[in-house]
């Protein structure tokens, strides 16, 4: 066990305290009245974004990458278990699309991940899949057809 002096403890505490005070000055949500940072303005590039180089920015990028991989896994699962059919929505084209019912996809995908509905919503937002309704519920929406668009 290392020998710790009171002076060393005091210096470490003082260093942490000074760093914390500086961080609070940059925090727009701090109640510190001596703020040195200007709050971000709507419409600016940095509005609603974490500080560059921060752990929050790093975590956000990692989450974005992870969700991208989950969407790719979902599309691959639809390709594997879906059925190739003619696209009935477009009268002038004979394009083939892959479709699968939600219930079948749910039963297959539950072994891959427990976040199917959230990933489906993200994939629809990215224009990769389409289905009717705002939300899909297991049991109630088992016969809703999900179409792979990519």
C-alpha cells in the first residue's frame, strides 16, 4: 500500500476542484453565475452537439456505428428469410422486392437482438424498409408486411 501524504491528497483535491470549476464555467446548464461560455445559439453548427473531443461525442459516434451495424443485420435477416415478390405498388415496373411478415421476422430476429422494432423504425427512417403503421406490436401486427427497399 503506497504511503499517501496529506500534502499530496490536498494537491490532488485542489487540482480536481479547479478542473471542475472550469468545466462548470463551460457548462450552459450550470447555475454558476460566472459563466465564461456563451450558450450555443439555434441554427449554429454546434447547437445541440456535444463538445468536440468530449466523451459524449465519442459515445455518440460509437452508438451511431453500432446502430448502423444493427440496421445492416436486420436487412440481412430480411434477405435471408424473406420472399422475393413483384413490387405491387408501382404499376409501371416489374421490380422484384423482398418481403417478410412482422411475426416471422420477430421470431427469427429475437435470437439476434431484442431491439427489432426500434431498428425497424431506424431502417425505415433511412429509407431501407417500409411497412404500414407507425409502430409494430408483437401479436397484433404479426401479419403486417415489411418490404426491403434497398
